[in-house]
């Protein structure tokens, strides 16, 4: 893989494709979904861009592959951990959409990730951490609505349940948020949407917040850790 290839709009690493394939196989063997949701990755992701779960998942993986893969993570956290979490993170959306309440997506996702992760051989620590992260979404609502007290309360609760130190947990959560939300951009090969939240530095392979949103994140970090 060279730097030129990773900025192609259709780029995706072999490692990410292998994990996506492995999760699909596990889902098939476990027979987790009823007939309506058998082909879960082809279902509507419930966003205005009209992505399927698979289209959105590939864009999230693309951002991880480009900006974070091979990085230095907290002990026990690997590229495989992140990629698997990203493949699983929206599996509950179609059921939430059917119920007419997209807010149920996180609860519905947590219901199905446990048996998949067990079949794939993940540890109790990894399963617990993935369920905590995909079952909550504190950073997005904070950045959108400025409800900083709610975000701090939720993140501190997540930290307590995670088994990680506060700073290690927040580092993992931040990568998750940046890859997920950063996928709703033309940089990830999709329709322009959340470009205003991020700065994309291809030369240095850095995905960062734009100045306005970095200021908000700095305020959150200051109140949480100081």
C-alpha cells in the first residue's frame, strides 16, 4: 500500500475487508436475524444520504485505515479490535428504523454484538469495551447541542465500566467518533455533510477537528481531566 492509493475514494485495506467478511460469516453461522434482516448489511442505515449499512461501514473503515491503522493504542487495543467494532457498530440501525425510532439503534446493536464477538474469539474485556462504545454516543450530541454536562456524565460512566484508565478510554472513544462521523464526508468517498467538523491532512495522515470543534473538544477534555 502506498500513500497515493489510500487517498483513492474507493480505497479499503485488505485487513478491513477480511474482518468484514469474517463478521458476515459469523452472522450467517449464528443465524442471528429473522428473514427480513438476513442480509443486514444491505439494509438502510437510516441517514439522509441513504447509505446502506455496508456502504457506511466501508467509509468508516476507510477513515480508520487512512488515519489511524498501525498507530499506538492503549494496552489490549489493536487494529483488529477497531476494525471489528466498526463493522459491528451500526447493525442495530435497521431494527431501530423499522420501529420508527432511530434512538433505539445503540440498544439494538448491543443485543447482537455479544454473540458475534464471542464466536470470533474476543475476550471478555474486548467484548465489554465494544459494547460500551457502540451502546453510547456522547460526543456527537455534545458537539451539536453543547450539552457538556450530559456528555461528561455519560463518558465518566462509560469509563467506570470499561476497565481502562480515563485517558486511555477517551483516546479509544475519540478514534471511534472521528472515524464514524468523519465518514460522512467526501473525504471518505461519500456525500459532503460533516466536512465543517474536521480538518483532513493527507500529507501527514492526520484526521483532526476543525478549529471551532477543537475548541469545544478542548473544553470537554479540560473539564473531564483537570
